[in-house]
């Protein structure tokens, strides 16, 4: 497998006060460096488009490559985290896909950009990630997301771990932007939890089945990714925030599994596989059985048995 995207710092596990302070300084230096390097890296394609030397699609492709390059090399030069990348088998000609991943930290997207080549291979299809439009309040994230042509969705800022309140009026634009991304050869990345998970050690937040609906409508396969440990660097709980407690991060891409036959199957399998990895940093012991659909079939048989038993009991009661 390809090497991790960063050179690890010595020491693993929980950080003492000195280690936490040094890790925080490295994290802050990385963020500052991204704030300085991204505008410089993204300016040439923006100017080229304005001068009509390239079109919008080329500008977005160049901007995405530049964003990945900046994040990858700054994490190598400022190794505030030990990142372990666990890729799926690489494909020479990857099929169009919808990628789904858990969400635990404001750093998630930058980690995914940094490890994208190591995680999905050099022949990967470019990807556009669906993000919360409120992130555009930060000028740097706005610059990165808009220049790369990422796909925004409006929802209320009601805090992490609480139910989402979406602006239904923005969904037409969301679907239109996704269709355009598919037509232009992009994969799409979705975070099915819909918001930051402040307690990944307990599993995932309620998972939305929209990814399955989108995959069925667009006739694309669903591919799963998982993150573990990023929240220990920058926690979604504001009382913890940017106070690192550990610097070990694992990023996992899963092999192609059995196509999902229902939204319920997708939600169950995603929550089980990705939720376990997000909580522990390790795969399920019976991962293959979840990927090939065996475990879901067992669940369905048990449900049928219970429904049959309940029906028999009702008939006896009558």
C-alpha cells in the first residue's frame, strides 16, 4: 500500500500537557500556512479563467489539485499528526462513485484532501464534496470550496449533535449542482451524518439515507470511507476545541461491496462499518460479511421470523 501522507511524530497515545501544547502549535502553524498558501496557489487558475485562457471546469480541476497539494505537503512539513492511510485496492479505471464518510472535526476535509492520492490512488476520479454553506463565513474555506466547485447546502447553525434544519429551497440547486458534477466526470462526497459528531466513540449520529437515493437516481455505486482520531486534534465540542488529546489519525477506504438494495440497508451497513472504525480505528472482525451482504440478509431473516411470530401470537389471541 502507498505510504501515509505525513511523517509521524515520535510517541503515540494520549498526550501529556507538553505534548498537547506542541501539537497545538503545529496545528495552528498548519492552519496559518494554509491561509497563506491557498490564496497564492488558487490565484493563477482564477486569473487564467478571468482572462479566458481556461474555462470554469479547468479552473475547478486546477484548484482541487492545488488544494490537495497544499494540504498534503504542509502536513508533511508540519507533522502535527500521525496519519495512517488504509487504502482499498486501487483500480485502473475507477467507476463513477458516491463516496460517504463520517464527520468528526473541522479538520476532516483537509485530512481527506491531504491523503486523497494515497487513499484512492493516482487514477482516482476528481471529487466534489457537499458542504454546509455556513462554512463560507470563513474567507479561506470559502475560497477553497468555491474555487474547487464544491457543492453547498443551506441549513441552520443549531449546534453539533442536534437535528439538522435544512433550507428546502436550496435542494433544487443542490441536485442541479450534483448532476453537473456527474456530467463533468466528478465523483461526489457526502457526509451522511449531516453535521459534526461530538461523540464518535459512541458510534455515528443518526444517518440520512439520501446517499442511497442519489446513487439510485444517478446509477452510481456507493463507496465508503472512514476517519478515526481527527476529533482528538480539533474537537467539535467547543469546551475542548483545539486542545489536542492525541495525534494518531487513521483514514480508511473500503473495497467495493454488494450494491445496496434499500436506504435502510445502506444506513445499517454504513453505521455498522464506519461507526465501528470511527470509534476504534479498527475494522470489524466480520467486515467481509457486512460488505458482501451476508449480515444484512441475516438481519432480514430475523426480522421476518419476529414478524411471523408476532402474527401467530395475534392469531392465537383472537
